[in-house]
C-alpha cells in the first residue's frame, strides 16, 4: 500500500512550493489515485476561490455586498479550473458535481474597501486573517493599518477578536529581524493586543535560505508549514480572509 500523502505536502504542491522532483512524483501518483486527485482538486479550488475573489469588480460605494451573480461566476471558474486539472491527469475523467461540492464563498467588504472571503454565510468579524505576499512598503503599512483598525474597533465595542497576519513570498520581509521596517511598531501592537499573531511561511523561508539569504524572524512571529495551508485551515475553522 502506498503511503498517505500529508496535507502539508499537498498544500506545498498547490502553493507551488514543492520541488520539481517531488511534484513530478506526486503527479504520477495522482494519475492512479482518484481520491488523491480529489484532495488536490479541492485545495486548488479553494486557492483559486481566494485569488479570483480579487478579480471581481471593486465593491460599490456604500460597502454593498456584491450580488450573487459574481459569486456564482467565481465558483464556476474555480470548478472549471479544477475539472481541467482532473482531465489533464486522468485522460478525460470528469469530477462530477464539482460545482455543487465546492465550498461556498461569501465575499463581503471591510471598512476601507477591503474585500474578504469567508466560508460561512456571514463573515466572522472576530476571527480575521490578513494575507501579505509583497514587500512593497505601502502594502506592509496597509496590513498594519488594517490590523490596528480592526483591533481598535473590536476593543471599543468590547469584542474579543483574534487576528493573524500571514506572510509568504516577499511579504515575509515584514516579519524578518533586521529587515522589517516596522519592527518597533509591530512590537507595540503585539504588546497592546494579546490576540494578534504573526505567521510566516516555512516554505518561503526554505526558498530564501536556499538562495543564500539568512532568514531570522522577529521573536513574536511563528512559522506555519505553508501559507496556503494556514489559510485553508483557518477558512475551514470559520475565519474571514483578507488579502492586503
């Protein structure tokens, strides 16, 4: 019996962080294992759902929730992309009822115009993850500004809020000691808000280290196996996702 492929490996594969040899072995295995293909398909569909949410037109003035039509189009595109993956692996085998099995995406709007994705009917304002994948100073500052705005608002309203900033790719520079331009501000934020957490992608760290960079994280940061794995897990737990 072939060993079970861990979720960590599948997350790395879907996130493009698995090395070439391991990716090729996994693809060969997927051609012979329908259940494994379905697992990868579900992860890729969820990843595409998160990414494609930001291809939708920006929310209209007043923060009105987008209509159901763009949501249906979003899920149809996710399902269609997954069907292409399955067909390519298995020579035309079709994953039936993919659209009905796909996880429901509920795009909503946060203050400041940020669009979010939730897997529940209503986005949870008390459990939010902000995703940063860019080292652009304006993106880093926007992530911190949004985090402080959400946490301060929750504090004023007497709500206990959990918030994570998940960083991968070049966004991990926000969490690097000696590199982050906002280390002092982040330390103050952590001291003030006990439920604020910083999460770095270990696959990104490994890639940077392989390129000869020394990666040392700020003491408040923790490491997750992959960014997409952290995002998927939190979404499945009912958290609300925001890409900054």
